[in-house]
């Protein structure tokens, strides 16, 4: 591995950069999930229906997904330091504007701008810390990034619930302002550029195809189930645009231009290619659990937003505890990253099976304790080994290209997970409801007993719906476990250097 030691910082300067990068990373990750628990409140205050309110989340994600792969080009044109500081400042300003919004169109507009500013923060921060630490401390630098990137989605619902219940929904945006200002000042005062900004050809065709392809894909994934997928003309048309746009984009970037806005040739690196697939899997598993648990707890168990968030916090604590242990396994005992990744995926799958088994209408807060803690332990073994393996195989400009693709695939994995799980919940709930209704005949002893006690048919129907929905959530957790196990063998494609990636070469 070739590492530019001229960018390594020591002492106070290093830790100022670390704090600034971790703050910026946490802000971006938190905002991808913090809005979810506050969405019903926002919709109610603004008089918006569910479909209209969903654009608060969808607009942000579409903008972020489009800008992530553009990050290396933006850094080349602006300079890494200038781009990073500008992104943090833009994210902070748009956060304040989101909180000040009084109408839904205003809020959606500022959320799109927020996504454009925040999309590249994680990938850029990952590359910055990689260069700030010496090569022998690659694991330590990526452990710090992983604490923000993996713990953030679990803290988001917790913080969002507390702020919404205790104050108002506006504070889920206002809370970004002070940390954003501090992060921008820290980075602006200490970070050095690896290269001076330089002119680069503007690939307008590639940008257009990328925006059309990724934007359409994200919309289809977010809105498909609510609009009956391809039965809806708009969804069908955008699905075609997504496929054609992304295929033409790949062909154009590889063969049609000498100045690609996204250099896909980085995927010739087998470790980077395998890493993108594994990042997709991590995003699928991580965001899937973050979506399922709060929905089940608030819809079926009547948890408050705060209590639901505190439940997810158990997993965040486990992630924070197991990330340093994973670093020790990599650094001191030289356990290959692929081994830790394989174990981590299996542990996550086991946790999802456990979650499926305890998903009942009688579940309480602590019922989910062990599945969440065990799942957190598994996630604590995923992000760090993947980052170490990928970053040990690249150097120079390829570092930012690799981190951007990893970040993009993790985001797309979360979007794909959301789409599939929402569809699965809808279909399985209808199936279970049909099966349970078929058993409710006058010959059914339970129904006879309920009618003898003057139970109303409406209350019996509510119980039937509750049971069928609960069974659908249990199926969804089992599905999540199955997909995670199915994709686990992909770790075998991850190659690592013959010498430890944590040792300078």
C-alpha cells in the first residue's frame, strides 16, 4: 500500500481534524434517519398526507445519492479541503432553513439542498482520516469513521423521538447548527489539501445520465410500493429511465469520454468491486432493521417515539463497544478482514432470526434487548474490516473514488432494503389476514367463546388485523436474516494484501 505520509498529522492538529470529521459524518448519517420518527408530526402540523410527507425523506435521499459519486470530481475542481468545508457549511445552513420552513414545499426544497450538501461528507471524511493517520494506523482511522457511519443510523430514531416529544419537530434540524459550525471551523483551520484544485473537463453527458438514472431509481424504490409498482405509469416510466440511464452512463464513462465525471475503472480493482457489493449488503441489513423495529413498536405496541428510539439505542451501544474489539482483532491479532466480515454477517443474521421469534403482540421493551445487542455486536464487526480491506488496496486519487462508491452502495442498499421490506410487509400482511379470516368460522371454538361473551365483530376484526400485521413483521425479520446469510459468501471475493494492511509498507 502506498501512503502519502506528507499529509499525516500529529498531536492536537490530528485530533482537531478527527473531531471535525466525526461531527460532520455523524450529522450526515443522523439526518438520513432522524426525520423518520418525526414524519407523522410534521405531516400533521403542515396538513400533508402520507404521500406528500414522504418527499421530506425521498427528496433528501435522491439528492444525496446523486452527489455521492460526483464527490471525487468536485474535490478535483474545488480542492478537497474547500469542498469539505463548503459541504459542511451548506449542510448547516440548509438544516437551519429546514427548521424555519412553514410549508411543505419549502421544507422539501431545503431538504433537497441539504442532501446535495451532505451526500459526500462520509466518503470525504473517510478519505481524510485515512490520510491524517500513518499507514500503520489505518484501522484506527477507519474505526473512528465507523463509529459515526454505523452508530448514527441507530442514534437517529432515538434523538428524533426525544426532540419531537420534548420540543418540536423543528429541533431535529436546529440541532445540526452548532455542531456544523464547530466542524467547519475545525476543518478550515487545520486540514491540508493533498492536491491543489485543478481544472477538469466537465462531463455534462455523464452528469445528466447519472442524475436521470440514480434519481429515477431512488424514486422507484421509495415510491414503488405505495403506487403499486409497475402498474403505475409514472413508476413504470421511471423504471425504464433508471435502467437505460444507468446502462448508458456506464458505457459513456468507460468508452465515450476522456474526462469521466465518475471513473468506473476503479472497479477493475477486485477488492474495490467486492467491497461495493459488501457495502450494499451492509446497507441492506443495517437500514432494514432501523426501519422495521420502530414501525412495529409504534404501530402495534403503542411505543412512543422516544421509547422506540431508546430501544434502537441498545444496538448503537453494542456497535460502539464492539468496534474497538474489532480493531484489536485486526491490529493485534491480524485476523483477516474477510473472516471478521463473515462472522459479522452471520451474527447479524442470527440477531434477525431472534428478532423474528420475539415479534409478538405481547412483546415489551426488554423483549428486544438481546436481539438488538447481538445485532449491534455483528454490525460492529462489519464496517471497519471492509474499510481497511478496500483502503489498503488503493492510493492517491483512487482513495476518494473507492470511498465514494462504497458510500453510494451502502446508501443504495438501504433504499433497496426499504423498498423490499415495505412490499413484503404489505403482501405478507394481506396473506396472513386472508388465512386467519378463513379460520374464523362459527365452528371455531375461540370465535364461539368470544361471541358468547358479547364481543363485537369490529373488535374481533381489529385483533385479526393486529395478528396478521405482527406475523408479517416477523416474516420481514426472517427475510432480512435470510438475505444476509445468502450474501455472506461474497466475503470470499475480498482480497487483502499479503502483509497486514495496518503495517506501513
